C-alpha cells in the first residue's frame, strides 16, 4: 500500500500542467495557491540525490517564490532524507498515513441538521473553499487555487463536498482524482462553530463512500494529529505507514 500511495502522489503531480522537474525530483507547483501544503517536491523512487541536486531544487523553489519543501514516504527513496538534512533541511513531522477500503468503511453517528452535497454552482464551490481557507488558518476570502482544487476533483473523477448544518456552511473537503484505483482524502476542514459535533467524521465517511461508489479501490489520507487520527480510525481507516514532511527554513 505504501508504494501504491507514493506512486499515486507522484503520478498525479506529473499530470499537473504546472509541475516541473529538478534532477531526481518532481515538484508539485501551484501558481494560484501559496499554501505550503500545495507546493512540494517528491523524489523519484530510489533516488540518490547529490548535494548539487539538492541545491538546484532549493534554487528552483525560491525562483518560484515557494518554501523549499518535500513530502514523501522515506522507504520510497531512503537516500533522500540524509541528503536533505546535510543541506540544512529540518523535519516538520512524520505524519501517519492511513487507508480505507470499501469493506472496512463504517458509518459514523448522525449529526442533527447536517446536509452534505457535492458543489455544482459557483456559490457552492466558493462556500466550500471559504470553509477550507479559514479552517487552515487563512484570513479573508478563499484563494483561487482552493476553488480550483475542488472543481478539479469533481471534474476529474474524484469527489468534492460541502457540508451545512441548518443551512450554514460547516465543512468541506474532497477526494482527489484516482490513480490506479487509489485516491486521497484531502483538504477536509470544519468551521470553528461546528467542531466536536461529528461533522468531520460524517463528512469524511460521505466522501469516502462516494469515492467507492465511483470505482475507487482504496482511499488514503494524512491525519493532522492524534485526535483527528482517532476520528478516521472510527470510520474504518487504518495506519499503513508514515510520510516525512521536511523543509528548509526561509532564513
């Protein structure tokens, strides 16, 4: 599963018209979205980068006005982490990777007043992106990149969702376009006023179930912390490994 997940992430990046290559790295570049989680490099499988390869990667990130950053499963390319550490990169975290298959998915507790839809009109996409924007610490309105991600997920065979409680925007997220039957549940956010009410679990289960109905074989995700991991475990997700998030301090 780990190899399939990493191959999924790399393949999806290679399909993006805005990606670029630097030595043994593929860079996911999002020109309309500066969020660091939307811009990172993935090494080739088994890559053994030289010091110059890493220096070139840093130069490319800075030329694109982005934080030099990578996300990958260490077992995919064991020689990469030591090369990055030698160049001054520091570990952000080692995030657990979780996956779910259709036979493991469980229904969460119902939430009073909850309604989940897939955005269709512009106002729905904007509302969903606004929940994501503030949920991830942004100020003001959503970035165009956030809206485009939601649109792209739906148009490419994935899933996007807007949750409301009593008519008020409460949560949003999506399952991105599948690769070889595998998709990623990402961008899931719940508005402050509706947290700890079961919205996140219900939204995650809805997205995952809809993905399976559209032919996905498995859905994976990276939980944001132990509390969130427990929520996903409650609907059937299980740990399959860990992903290294590592970056170079702007200073």
